[in-house]
C-alpha cells in the first residue's frame, strides 16, 4: 500500500514495468527521492551529474530497449536543465516521461524562489501531454496517461508535482463521484497493417521497376530479416539513414551505408540511378540526396501517418508497422531475374570500401581520425553498443564502422545536439550490463559534459556484469563542423592548461589562495605547434 503521493508515483511506475529512473537530486523532489529509497530493489534511482544527462539517458534507455524512459528533476533550474535531452527524445520519436518538482502550491503565483511556469516551459517538448498536479486524486490517471501516451505516440510527456503534494496521503482509488477519473495501468500495441488494396498498389509499383533503391531508418530496426528479404526479391540496394545504421549489417555487399551529408558515394549513386524508391521507417530530411522529385515511382512505409509523404512525393503511402507491412507485401512481389542493377550496386559498394580504406591509411600527424575508426571497426566486439556525438565524430561513425548483426548504435538524429555519446553509453550499460558499450566523443562534447559522466561511471561500474565501457575521444583541439556542411572560421581556440592547487590544511589553504591571487604569468608556448607548456599541480 502506498502511503504518500510520492510513494504512489513510484509504485505506479513499477506497475508499468519501470525499473530505473535517471535523475539528479534537489529539494523540490525530496518526497519522490524518499519514496524511491523506500521502494528498495523494485526500482533504481540512477544519479547523473546533471539533469540534461538524465534526460539523455532516459532517451537512450528508450532507444535501446523500446521501453519508456523516465527522468526526474527538481523544480526551477533542475527542470530547465532537462530540456535539451528531452528535445533529443522528442525529435527522435522516443517514449520518455519527465517527472519534475515544483514550488509548493501555496507559493505558486507569488514570485517565489525557483518558481517557474513549468507548464508553459514544457508545453512544446511535451505537447502531447503535460500537466501540473493539484490534488492526490489525480495521480492514478496522471501517471497512467503520461506513460501510455509516451508509448503510444512515441513522444515526450511530463508530470509536474508540487513539493508539498508529494508528502500528502496518497489516494489510490478516487471516490466514485462525479468529476473524478478512474484509471488503470497497461497497454497493448495493435498490429498495424495497410489494407490489401493498398499493398497491391505498392507491389505493382515495385514490380514495375527495374532499378529499386531502398532507404531504411530507425523505424525498421526490428525488421532486419524482412528488409533483407525484400531487397533480395527486388534486387535492390539498401541505404541507411543515420538512426537506422543498425537496421541491416554492413557486411552485405548490396548495403550502400549512410546517406546524406555523412553518406557514401555508393548511396548517392544508387539514389541518382534508381527508377523506384522504397522508403521504410525513415524521415530522412535532406531531399537533395533523394531522386529528383517526380523522377521515380515511390512507396513509403511508416507507422506514423504524420510522417508519410513529407520527404518525397510518393505514389503509394502505406501506414503500418515496418515488419508487419513488409511481410504482408512479400507474397505480392515478383523476384527480378535481371540482377544487373544489383551487380552495379555491389561494385559501387566494393569501390567505396576500398576508397575508405585508402583514406584511412593516409599518413597524418597527429593520427588520422579515419584510421582510428577503420581499425576500431574490425575490433568491435560482438553485440557491442555504440553511441556517437554530433560533428566529425558522427561522420566517421556513419561511414567507417561496419555494423554486424546484433550490434546496436545511436546518436542524436533529429536534434543533432552535442553531448549524448557518454550518457547514451552509460544508459546502455544499465540496460545491458553484460554487453560492451563504446562512446565515440569529440573533445568539445567531452569537455561540455562527457567528462562529468565519468564520475557516474566510476560510481556504478562495479554493478555491471561486464564492467567494460570504452570512451574514445577525438581530440582535434577545435570546434569544427561535419564534412560537407558549410564551412565557417572556427572562433574557439584550444584551451590553455590551468595552474591548479591542492590543499588539505587550513594553513596551506591560505598560502594557496595568496599564490593564486598573485599569479600573473600566463602559460607560454612550448616547442610543439598547437601545444602549451604544462603547468604542474601545486601540492600544499
């Protein structure tokens, strides 16, 4: 039996199968933190170093498990810090629930400390469902609807809980009177398949083509076998949007790899040479890398009707689950006997991999980053989970790493924000403690937030059955944009090392403060270009 509203929130989340909440403590959520402590082993609170990291981890949890991710933050500044990670989840269509604290109900509207209009703040990122609780009777339906809508719509939802309300007695079943809502937990997902006549129209278009190209995205991650079988029947090549990198293995000779700004020549040639396009589970945004509008016949499959027909003028738009729809479509497809198109694609793919290898083997001082990724690719452990940051790190992730069946990987797709590589990897380790996680970060993102999450790793790594979590940092000492995008002149120089003081006594502390206040000499250049003479840590 729940005793307080906070206890009920935690209990209801466990009914939904939630076993882990990512967050950062604050006095605006003290009631919920106490309830998490009382819940014991039923649910874990994973303490991150920053609320943004908690939201990133909740997003990664959803990406790697298809479960709802849950993050927790205090009122005011803590809630504000969640936003970037929540937008990452929203734009990549991931189910995430944010539970946030708020000032006491009696203080709201009084310009109270840390009082922020959180309903308005979250109204965009959690536009499908965001509500401020006011009485204990609301919590059964507030929690149920937040989780259910997040899962059903693959989106972000938010419940705002004033601090005083968390400590009130729980009402597990509202009274049976007018004006109350009676809710229950649980959801089953429907089998979504297009109508037979629409499947036949799609099959007619695909059967008529002699040069079929497929583009798959994150929506096809659970349909690997179906995608490969359709490609085999149609003699098609398969290009992958960035979030769909793990959809099909890269060791198939007809998989052209990434497409777009970070894409491959083989994908570009396939898109410019095809006469039919089949897009599955992707909202790839850059139309200039697709066939010219009206040039080819198009079929799109997506479970979200809102995303249908907005990237290319498709002839047939099929709303349905990727795997279910492809299985229903397969019996209607005719195997293409002329495999010349497939052979052309395979030659282009082979040439591309040879070109990448040649680029990777080019000497460079310091090390060629492509060489790092090329060498990493063949050494990737089976079933490892990779995460990457935005920028040049994502370029080599997209092009140079050959994913094998069973591997997983992700990054910030729609938002393309810096910073998710390390928190994604940490979340992956909690979801799959027996698998190796590898974070691929740039020095900019590592300085921004990744380095802080090393503390989180240090706190929890002993709990993982396989403790290996690898952080690979590309240190180019600059903030540059991804290849292929409009260049700009970098304005941020390399950081200079700082003089540091470490002290353990009061007397030594006084000496350190005096020395720091009187220091005036700036770091000086050393002989090596682009480096600074090291300043040692001063021990006192």
